[in-house]
């Protein structure tokens, strides 16, 4: 992504997902599952 190379999603203080922005871009289901982005 143009803003970050890595992404970490926290859920109640616990890491729910950690990976590269490229992985999220290549797998749209990750954004839907962890961020509620449709």
C-alpha cells in the first residue's frame, strides 16, 4: 500500500492479523474478515 508496508490488526489488545500490505491486497477476503471492508 502507499502508506504502509506491513499491517497489524488488533482485536481487544490481541493481534488478530499481522502481515504485509501486499498479502491483504492480494487476498481481499482478509480485509473483509478482519476490518469489515466490503
